[in-house]
C-alpha cells in the first residue's frame, strides 16, 4: 500500500484524484462500482470516500406522540473502502469525522482500517446536524479536526487512548485535511481560518485538499497566504463542474463559495440544464489547465457519483 504523500512526492507529472459518495443504505454496491469504472481509464492513484454521520429524526407514533429515531443513511467508510480495494487497483482514502463519534469509536475505526492495511485517511470535523445551529461534539468526542489529527498522529507513535497498553503497535496513517480557499463559513476571516489550518498541519497532517472553488485567483491567493503562514505541506486544489441550475442556487449556500460573474454570464445564456452542463465542462476544463500551468501537483475532482462530465474534462486536460 502506498501513502498519498508519497504518491504526491514521487509522481513526475500532475494527476487526477476523485471523491465519491457511498451509496445509500439498501442500495446495490454495483452502483458505486459503476461510478468508479469509467474513471479507472485515467489511472487515479487514489479515490476518497466521504463519510456521513447518523441523522436524527422525530417520527410520529400511532398514539400521536413523537419519538426520536437515529437513522444511518449510508454504509460506513471502513466497509466501503474494503469493497473498493478488493475490486480496483487503487488506494482508497476514507474520511473520518469528529461529528457523531467518540474518541473510542474513532480509534476502533482506525484499528479496523489498519488491520485492512489502509494507510490513508482524511480527518474532518464534519458539519452540524440538521436542526443544530452550531456543531456539537459527542460527550467524549473532538470539537476540532486538529484534535482528530492529533489522535491519529498519536496512534502512529503507538499512543492509544488506553494508557495501560504497553508496547502497542504504531499505525502508519498518512493524514489529509481539508481547507477552504474562500474560508470556512464559521471563520471570522481568512487569516484566522489559515491559523486553524496550520494547527491541523502542526498536529500531524501530511497534505491538504481544498474545498471546491470556481475562481482560480482565490486559490492562488489562499495558497500564497498558507506559505506565508509557514504551511509547507502539499496543497491539492479541489474542483467540481456545475451541471444544473440547482447547482447555481445550492452550491453558494451549501459551501459558502462565490460564483464568478463571468461564469454567471455564461450560465444566463443557457436555455436548459443541458447547456449549463456544457458550460460546467468548459469552465472546469479551463480551471484545470490553468492550475496545472501554475504548478498544481494534482487536481481532486468531486464527482458525486457522476462521471461523464469529469471524464470529458480529464480528456481535455491530462
């Protein structure tokens, strides 16, 4: 198995990596395989798998009262990672999140991943669950992703939560973390957001993958600020092509990002989603080519399980 940081450092040319969403509970695993197969022609060295915490709903019972129900909508990242590695010759990078998990649950997941010889993870805080205004950690959980990074880094040094363990075998995880070129929506400004990012790197993160953005200038400014702040690990830009009118309305709200006016001007000329889909391909291709010219070591694409537009972008770019 190969660590992502080694892939980045050893690759002689830029490459593409992908991020996929696990299928809904009750779905056929072949749906996930079908999303991966069209991308394998580009020989991605790794694929990220997102993790979705349990959700809580209040459902009305027969007597008219309501009961609190915990719902797991998607399988866990450990099982999905194992299934993909069994089927495809690619490194799998499961996401681990603070939200909804105790430190002991996270440790158990890391032990399972280690037993499966999966050496790459992405450490995230996760978002607040629906109905919560702010993120609330579990009673024995992490409030910040830098704390999660520190836990993983400690396990790499043989330090587990049980202090009575003697001669515990160190794990060997490569740790990726997320960053926000237009800042995290909770951060008061970009400089403080970068301070928080540096805390993750100082805690043991090996590389950074950014949230999607649609204006490369914002990424270049962000990367320069990171270097000025003393962040030296690789920074991989993350991209997602728009494909529908819904994306235009939803993405800025969901991810706290701006859509450039030039892009909006092109979208406004479109008569339907088919035309928007093509604009998304053209825009993302231009972004990709410009990022490679400016020395990006790789580009990470958020596919959301749909590969046709990503494939077209890669054919034009790599």
